């Protein structure tokens, strides 16, 4: 079930909100947990059993991970931590990467004249996200940052909460542990604050991202012998904007839904295309993922405390994992290595800080956007040869223009939306629209809320009703 469907918007969401508002406070977590599992099962089907199995294992391990007075059982706790993380990673590896690994082995076997069977396993929706939630739960308890949950309903609420279950934000356990007890407050004010944020995300998704999707798809599907400089750049820029409005739109909807249910979920985007450096870009893009890798991979590896070489090694590890976390394909690995290399270059040459002077900042911001756009080509291409073909044409100007298929997809409406999306995405770094819309009482924020809740929401509802939407891009991860 997608947020941008009539079933969710007109039946599921109102029913859940009404139940949470009118039922006793002690029932609220149970309502959210049950609704979340129903929400997940409608799309995941039988793989819901995998999610439930992971939840049982991690919930059972929680109490054994807690430090005790004097921590006499630390070796035992460490073994439990290793075991539960190994289980979580193994589940992710089998269901997400077994097919890719066996394909590589099969290719190698063919080179040697042999044969190797390829494994085909259906990828469960949101497995990368709920695996990271489970690991965060185990590690935060082991470190003594939060107590283990003894109530299975509260645990199910954290792991399966439908606003963030299938595409984030990635909520670290310590960020939400204090919100899970049944005594948390929940008021109509939360609904009033969260709904405009949800509406903003819906507008970003169905009005902007879904309108740009056919154009981006047409450009990236262009055969190599028809690819041109214009098609390559049009496709790269269009996908750059489509992905931002699609994913940040989902995050706005998730944060707004969480607020309406009485939860405060972490921010995930802060105008990333306003970044002056690639380092800053990763502080603004998919922030919950960056924080997760920082806290559970980069810092445990030593962070930047072990000298320059170890710092660069740790960055390489983090971005290789970041690439593969997004998908089991060489294109994602190259994308991760590409961004890791850019961060290392910036650190090595002292380019990871904001330069002084308006002209210098403008130039660096333009360069950062161009570098990010090149990276998205690898992220969205079907395979490595296609990505290299597109990048090659982006670097070699020609005057061939657009193919008939791309020209047909490049309608006047999409041109207007593309230009509007560029204007919005490349505005100054502050203020960030989502938090401004949700909490600010300023006149510009009030005007924005009125616009989103009237014209924007009405137009988005019409598009949803006519079925002109597509799945969120990050559902595949």
C-alpha cells in the first residue's frame, strides 16, 4: 500500500487516526502496531513472516544485551550482540544479495566453461530499513543508551510503524525510545501540525516527481546508439529532481504521519542541492542514513581519530556499504565509491569547508551540484555500460538534439514542472520547507500552509484519484 493511493488516503489513514484519537491511551501502540502490520502485509504478502521472525529474535535478545551493575556479564552480552547482528545481517544478505552473488559466480563459472545455479529470491519491501532499525535497537541497548523494551507491542510499534517502515527515515532506537511508552501525549494539535507536512510531501510526490518520471525514464531508456548530449543531460537533471522530490516527499509524508500519530520522527532532508561541498551534501541528503552509518560503522571503526590513512579507510568502507545498501548491483557500488572518493579528495585538499566570498560559494555550489548529478547517472542506470554511455555523452557535446521518444515525453507541462522544480530545489539553503511548514508561526509559513492545503492538496488529490502516480523510488531498497 502506497501513501499516494486512494485506499490509503481516504480509508486507511483516516481510520487509523480516528482509532488513535478516540480509543484509550493504553490502546494506541497496539492500534499503530496492528495497522502497521496490515499496511506492510498488503504489499509484502508472505514476506511479512520474515519481518515478524526478525522482530521475535531481536525482541528476545534485548534484555540480555542490557549492562548490569559492574557489567560482570559483558563478555556474554558481547556474544549476544554479535549473534543478533550476525542474524540481522545474514537475513539482509540472503534476501537482498544472494541473487547478485550467485549471478557473479555463474558468470565466472561460464568463463571457465562450467555452470553455477543462480538464486532468485523476492526482495521483501523495506528490508534494508527494518534491518537497520533492529541493529540500532541492539547496539543502543548494549551501549547502555536505552533500556530494552519488555512490552512486545511497544517493540512492534517501533520496528513496524507504518510511516517509516518501508522507506524511512531510519529512526535510531535512542531517538524514539522515550516516545514509545503508552503515557505519551497525543492531541488534535499533533494532527493539525502533521497534516500540512503530510500534504506537502504528497504534493512533492504526485505533482512534481511523478510528472517528471516519464521524462527521466525515456531518457535513461534511450539506446546507446541514439544517446546524445542533450538527452544525457536532460535525463540526468530530470532524475536528479525526480529523486529529490520523490524521496523527500516520502520523508515529509512519513514525518507528518508520525506527528499525527503522536511521534516525532527525525528530519531526513535539508535542501541538499544547496550544498557548497559534497561533504555538506551528505549532511543534508538522507540524513538519517548518514547518521546511522556514522554512529554504527564510522565511529566504531575509529572515525577520524586514527590518523589520515585510517580516516580515509573508514570513509571508503562506509561509502562502499552505503552503495551496496541501496542495491545489489555494480552501479550502486560505483556510486558509493564515487561519493567516497569525492569526500576523500575534499578532505585531502582542504575543500570540505565553505569558502569565503559569495562568488566562490556560488561556484563551489554549482560544482557540487554537477558532481552529484553525474553520480545519479550510475544510481539510476540499468547497468554499468548504460551508465558509462550516458556519462560519456554528457562529457562530449554534440548537436544531435532529442530522439522522437524523448521529444514526445518532453511535453510543455513537464517543461514547466521541470523549471519550477529547479527553482525550488536550488533555492538558498535556509529555511528548510518541511520544518518551517510544520512548526513556524511566521506569515510566510502561514501563507505556504494555506497554499499547500488548498491548491496543492486539491490538485494532488485529483491526480491520485485519476491513478496518475507511481511507487516511491525508495520502496525498492
